[in-house]
């Protein structure tokens, strides 16, 4: 049940609109003038205000501006018989949720209100979520409702105050650097520098120079003395990204520094000390790298005293709507575009996709869609070609309903569509789905109970 204020100097329309909402259990107030509406808003909080654009005592846009100043959380729908692009744009800039042109049907105004409520609910959830993360974790840039990731964040908070090395393992794009920076911000080192070094981005000599510094003439091109990151970050934190790509000879130097905090600049014999915390990260399986002789086991054991395995986005799909809304809000503001919606069928595609590039890929997808869409709502045609191709080939299911399907339905539909596409080749399907054979077998066992008719799908499932 919502609190709704209807503002219109046309009494008949105002009354009939109010009755339509009252019959559906909402509490409705009516105002015949702009001033009367402001009196209501000063005394009470309304979930939704539906107001006419043209009234005798006050311009509708001016009224909306005043309502938003008094109660920013109220959603506003503007109705008018004088539809114009200019007024619609002006209303959107003031934060209007929707724009309906008179005469409208009962269904049209009810649908506009329902969209406003859904958007309000989403924004409220995100505000609560961000508030919880800021207050409890102080990880204000990390958005999640995933139990698994929340538990990881909780444990990170516990180790943040300890002077212990941390290893973050996870696929590319899962937010390892973001979490490393958040860990630093809640540690006692938060007032000292946080610096990052990508171990796969430099040749061996330059990598050592970046971390430990060098003297003039230490190698070709070293024309002056240079402090390394361990000195610049003294008292703070160093984030060694892609530690799995570090050369073996460099791994020895990292291990030595971890043991006693001592180092030497390239070209110097004098030993120096630095007090820094090391947070390392990699997308590689370090156990496999050790077996292949590409990573030192003693360094791995030293780093993994406090290890966190970050889940890929496909394992926490409940976060996708919140992350998508966050990126939509961030980049629409950055690009100065009035795009404030993602169509439900696009969410269905997002939830059915495996996101091999994880959160970074989702972020880039939203950014791309925002850049090319001419509308105020991201739809299928605004998505990158790779996603559209999967939709055309029916690898990703598209639901015609305006209401997003449940996660379980999407997962089932996606798994079955991939199996059909691969001719029920379970090995190939597992590769596409990026799940183990055991997981696929378990899912198919669950789906057996959902089929009562002897469909092709049922027959194939029962073979398993």
C-alpha cells in the first residue's frame, strides 16, 4: 500500500484517478491547486505524486521542483494534455519518473505508477545496501547482496587490523583491486599510501626497479636515482596484482622482503627496511603454477596464510541488478545522458549470461549501451554484438514478459538451451557453462522432478 497525492484542477479526472488507486488499496489525497498540494507535502510523506503540468495558480514544473525540494524520495508522474518534447525533457531533469498524456486510460496510469514503485523499490534497496556496506564494512564502493561475498568481506574486516599478508584469488574482473583498496581503507594504515604494481606489466629488471628502486647507472636507461614503491608506501600497503605472472627470480626477492622487510635498490649493496603490508592477487591457479614449476611453493605458503577466493559474477547473479543499476547511474551522470532504466528483458539476458569477464564486463556492457542508446531505457538492440549474437542463436533465453524471470528459472532455461545447442553433449555444455560435470549432473537430477509430460527435454533429462 502506497501514499499517493493526485494534483489536478480538473475535478472529474482527479476523482476518477483517485478511485482507481483506492480500489487497489492505496491511500490517496487530492489537491486542486499547486498551493494545496504543497500543504499536503509539507505535512506528510508521499510515495508518489501525480500532478498536472498546467494549472491556474502554479506551473506544473515549478510545483515539481518544490515537491522534490520538500521530499526528494517522492516519485513524480506528470500528466498533461499539452504533450511536448521540451516539457518532457524539463520534467525528466527535475526527476520525474514518467510522463503521461491526457486522455489516458486507467491501465496506463496504473502501469506508470507500478513502474515508479518498482524503480523506487530498487533505489531504496541500493541505498540500504550501500548504507550497510559503508557502516559495517566501510567498503562503500562494493555492492553485493551475495551471502558468499558478504562473508568474505566480513572476514576481510577481521584481518584488516592485523599486520598479515593477504592473498586474493579470483578470475579477472572480480574486483580484487577494489577489495584490496577497501581492506587498506579499514586498516590502521589507512592514512598512509596504497600503491599498486602489476607484476605482469613490466620486464624483470624494471619490475624490481619499480618495487625496490634503483641507483643511477644500475641498468641501461637508469639516468637518475629512483625510490621504489616500498619506500614510497612506507607505513602503508602495496598491492601486487597478478603475482602469478612474476618471474621466478623476482619471486625470490619478494619472499625475502616478506620475511624481514629488508630490500636493496638495484645497483646498491646497502640494505634498507620498509614497513609495508603486502596484498597479492592473481587470476591464476597457483597450485597448478607450482606443479608446472612457474611459481615458488615457499612464496605461495607465505602469501596464502590469509587467502580469500573471490566468487565469479556467475556465482552471485543476485548482485547483477544492483551492479547494473549502480553502473547505469554512475555512467549516465558521467556522460550527461538521461537514461534511467534497463528493460526487464535485458535483465533476463544479463541473468542468463555467464559473464566470463565478470563485473568488469558488466560495467563495460552498461557503459557501451549508454553510449549508443538514443532512448531513456537500455534495450536488447543497445547491447554489444557478442551478447546480441547469443540471443539470436538462442544460447541466451529472452522472456517476453515485462517481469524478470526468477533466477532458478533463468538458470534452468539457460542450462537446457546450452544442452540443446550442443546436441546434449554434456562435456561441451560444461565448458560453455563453466561448471563441473558434477554440478551439471546435480542440476539435471533436480530438473527431472519438474517434468511430468514426455517432452524431448524430459526424455533427454531422464537419460542422465
